C-alpha cells in the first residue's frame, strides 16, 4: 500500500489503513522471582510506548547473562534501532535487528533481545486494531489448548529438596496428583545434570530412569501421556540404549536426547526408536529449525517464544513443521509475557499439540500480570482481549526489581 502524500491527516491515514504510529519510549523491568522460583530466578520484560499512547510488552528469555547485562543490551539495541520506528513494520524491523553489526546469525543472546522487541510490537499492533494477535496470523483454530506440567515437589518443599524426578515412588505420587487436577500429560527428567555431557549413562542410571517411567505409567495408566524430558545429557549410543528401554511405556516423546548442536546425531536417535523426538528449546530462528526438519531429526518442535525470534518467526517455523507433518509444543520456563505469546501462536496453529506450563500458573506467575489467561481442567482458554491478552503489573515488577537494574 503506498504511503500517503503530504497534507493527509493522521485520521485520514488511519481510514486508508496505513500506519503513522511511532515508538517513542522504552522501559525495561528486570524481576527477581520469589521462592520457589518456578519459571526461573529472574525474568526480563520490555515495554514499548507509541506516540499514540499504546504500550506493548515483550520478554527475553534465557539470554545467557545476568539481568543488568540483558537490560543494557535491550537499551542499546532499542535506542539505536527501535525507538522512532513503526511498530506495524515488524518484518522490516526484525530484518534490521537480525542483520545489524554483521550479526546475521541465530545467536541466542541477540535473538533473545530481538524476540522481546518483536513481541512488544505485536502487542501494540493487536491493541491498535483491537484484535488478539492470533486473529492477525490466520485466526483462531483451537477453542482450548491442551497443557502439561513438569512434576514439582509438594508445595511445602519450597527449596526443592525432594528428588521427585529420580524417585519412582515420589514421581508416581506427584504424577497422580496432577492427573487428579485434570492434566492429561506430565513430564519428568530422571537423568541427572551432573558431569560432562554428552556422556554414556551408567547401568544404574538406565535402570533408575526405566523404573521411574514404569512407576509413572502404572500410576496414571491411560489417563495421561508421559513425556520423557532430558537436556542433551547423553551420547547418541546411550540415548538409543535408553530409548529401547522406554518404548514399552509408550511415551508421547523423548526430549532432546543429545545436545542440540549436532542435528545429524539427533536424527540418528530418531531413526533408531519408535518414540517421537521432541526438541527446540535451545534453538532459534527458522534457519535452525529448517535443518532439524530437513534431516528428520524431530517430529515435535519445542520453540521457546521468549528466545526463538518472536511470534512471527515462530509462526513461520510452525508452517514449515506443518508441511513435514510435525507438531509444535512450545517450551516454557520463563515469565508470563512469553507464555502469553505462546498462547497466541498455539491458538492459530493447526499443528499445535500441547503447551508446556508451570503447574496451573498460580502464585507469583499470576500476580505479576493482569488479565491472567484462564486454565481449566488441563486446558488454557485462549484470551479474547487485544494484543497478547495480558498486561504486566508494573507495580509488582518494580516491587520485585532485580538488584542493580
């Protein structure tokens, strides 16, 4: 659509459907989460404000530095490239940020910062048009969104001293608890993080992982899918050995069995087991996911909406996955703004499978946002409000400010 010529008022421009909005303000919120720190020890949020008074929120997840450094990176990139730009021109802004300083590469730090800006722009656009973001990306497909949770210790164990994932009896007890709440899928990770990785698991570790899986399956029966989570701790041969032990318990997936940097080895695991491979929380941009799909290394993609490159980037990845008959199950271990972004993607994606959650998103997770999305009996009800459908409670964010920010 051509830009309006001189002398056309802002109101006339709006009627013609063109954007005349500018981003004029940038505010950061680094939050130190209270115990038991579900979703991480700290969250970093971003607020962009336009000359028309519309505010949009974003979140950068797992940028591998402490919050003061992340905040400085946000301010640096924002002041140089974002303030003064048009929030409707999301694709142009993304390309500018991604290619800036010859950094055209899926680096988690840079892409995590880009993600926050992209997310905030979508929030602004949705509010300006009075539409949820999913309506701007193809429209609503799902009326409710299936969710799962990790197994967490009982509420009284705020220091997480209980070995829930490694103890077959405790894992079964907690799995039964979540099934009684309405969850139809639960995840656990009985492989310890200790030591150099990737490594060959000992027979003792293999035996225990199988025992936990058997105990959980016996506890939930067919009421719940079981999701076997790992974090790239194993060599390819060790992952294959473990997968053979797990197949009889019919997990919905085997997550990140080898480190994510070697797609060929992950594809070797995928070819060696009937359990679907899930991965993607440590990947970013369509480029890395294209390689994953091209080599048939995973059937379930777990992009993290706080680090993958933004909502539109995640939608592109979901589209590529759809053509490969692969499904999406977005990862979540961060704050509720990235969670809200994931909900928008899930709602408009035909190949959505399930959304990771943190129990029922209560406690501090609910306190720090307004208009908290509804969770009922294992499902999220997509919000109908404009933009992301949530607002950061800035008073709570400031009250829990991370020291030095």
